C-alpha cells in the first residue's frame, strides 16, 4: 500500500509515519521507484503498536524506541525486556525519602515478595507515600498493604499471559511483556475507577448525578 493508504488505515498522518521511520520506531517501506514506497500489513500493525505505547501508555518517543528495540531483538535477554519496559514508564524526578522506601519495602516483604532495590517500582511507590506525608495525609498510607495484595494478583495475571506466549518465540513473548506492562498500567487505572464507582454504589447507594 502507498503511504496515503497506510495513513488512512492507521489514523497516523503521512508526516508522522515518515518521522517514526526516521526515529527508528517504524521499519522503512520498500522502495518501488523514484519517490515511491510500498508498505505492508506489518507496517500497519507496527503503527498500531507505536500509537498504543505513546498515546495510551504515555511513553516518550525515546522510551518507545527502547522498548521496541528490546522486543524486536530475539537475542535480547528475556528477563531484561521486562526491566526495560518498566523503566520506560513515566516516573517522578524527585528521589523518594529513605523512610518511604523502607515503608514500601517492608510492606512488600510482609507479603512475601523478593524486593529488588533497582526496580523502578520501588521509588515510584515510595514517592506516593512522600506525597501523602507532604499533604498531611499519612493516614492514606494505611492502604499500602491492600495495594500490595492487589498488585500481586495483577502481576500473577501478567506473568500467566507472558508464560502462555513463550512457545511462540522470543519476539512474541517480548512484545507481550512490552505491551502488557505499558498498556496494563492504563488498563488497571481504568478498571480501578470502575471498581471504585461500583464499590461506592454498593456501600452508599446512588449519589446525585450518578446512574441509579
């Protein structure tokens, strides 16, 4: 297909398609003549993946490039792919306090987790506790054990999905890690909001303006 058709089918402008190719996110099309390039279904699928990572997952172009490179490389250590996907997610630029890091670590270990000091999730979670403290709402940290239990259930579902794709080859498994990690955060946030509304309705009944 020509770039105009690819743009129509993908919802990505021709200029953006060319930019993604220059930035190394999208493989180049096949030159068929002077100023003519053909694209295939693999380019369409790749554009959907790129849009998902950037628009839904919130990754920067540079971060998307890193996770796609890891997913594309069959020789890349599989365990490292998960770390690259996690490290690509937006994070706080302010280092958390040692007190909050220890609080998160203790809660995780109480649930039986192996805690890795270099995992980006640790400072991300600790930074939230620091925000609670700055707001004078340290009482909100009481939710931490419940969040730990919920996260363990979600992580088990993630790894079950990854395990099912191991036989499909390293590239497919790596893409499952990347897509599941990045878009899974957005999925979880959406479901959490739905669950909050449902639980609120169950406990308190309908509120003004809400569906009865």
